[in-house]
């Protein structure tokens, strides 16, 4: 058993909610995860103590490499205190920045899986996106003996037939863009690219764009400066504030002033009450 001490504040359940395509699962107060480290597959079980520290049990051929992968996946080393200070001065952010200040988006277990999440999450509900991600991860990754799936590798994603990915409901053009990206490069190499370079590479791919780059940057590479521009939740906030339905790029104005924390700011705003309501009536009329 290893003790991890996250930068405070940190809320494990808030940060690592959901199943991440079947690669993690909550069992009561314990989070079970399947991980890919440079040394190979690993599994971990994590529980947050009352003092905020995390107790982690890791099973891997190289426990140190697995612990590094776990720390990255759970974003425990991100000190987001500068962001929280900015959020307290932002009336729009105050609705979530104070109550949920322990949130830091947990990352997918591989960049390849974040590409899958980016392809599945466009123009659909969150539930439908999660369903398609689980289905495609199941196509690309083996199931472990505890029922979890390993995060897919870039090679596995490249070998997936677009038609098979589309069979779960993913639009054929996005399925093609997803596999074409993995066939054109080892997407794990995006770790070595700057956020601007990563964004430029992804938006060159037809049917991927700034929203996809934000998903890969935030949930694959752990970048705090990669906002999910054009997310439906952000567009709902703009619509509620202006009374008209915005263009996707207009959502940049919500987070640009956060600079190096713009990606984290967009993740927080997606928990804003206005991000979860239907399109306001005034915005319907304007549209």
C-alpha cells in the first residue's frame, strides 16, 4: 500500500467519476483502475482518506512506473491554487469554483483513448458518448480478469476498422478520422508536442476540430491550457447570458482570460448550472 499526497484541495470521487470507457470502476469508496505504463499494463485500487491523502495498491511488473501512471491519471500533482484564486474573482465561475474546488479532470489511461472519447463526444449526449466510448474500447482492448478494460494503445486504435467503430453508432466520418489519425502517427508522441502544436495537428484532420483538441489535451495529455471550445455546455452558458445561440468559437471568450488555466476553466464551467439547462427560449427565437 502506497500513500499519495495530492496537492490540496483534491476530491477523488469528483475528479474520477464515470467509467472512462470501462477502464475504471467505483466499488463503494474504492476506485479500481486499469492503467498502461511505459513498462506495460497495471492495475490499481485507490481510496481517499478523511485527511485527503490517497491510499493506493498497485499490481504491475514495474510498480514504480505504474505509480507514475497512476499519479498522472488522477492528476494528483497538479497544484491548481492559482486557478482557484482567479476563479474566486470571477462571478461566473463562483457558482462552481468554490463548491467543487477539489476537482481536477482525471485523464484517460492513454492518448489513444482520449482520441476515442473526442470522436465519440461530438454532437451527442453525454450518456450516448459514454456508451460509444465503452463499445469502441471493448473492440480495441482486452478485458482483464476483474472485468476492466486496458486503455487502448495507438497501435490497437490504428488497427481498428472504421466500419466496425461506426457499427456502435459513431458517425462514419468521425470513425474514419479517429483511425486515420492513429494510422498517421503514434498519438502517444503528442506528449512531446506543445498544446499549440497538438491543436494544429488535430484540426488538420477532417471531422476533428478545436473541441477534439481540447478533449485530447485535457483528458489525454493532462494539459491545463487546452479548453474544449464549442462544447454544448459552454454554448448554453453563452446563450443564457446573451439570449442568442452562439457560434462554437464564441465560447473562447468564457475562458481565454484564464490563460494557462483555460482548459481547467472550461472543465469547471461544464459543471455550471447554466451548462446543463436546455437552450433558453430567447436563444431559440434568436436562432
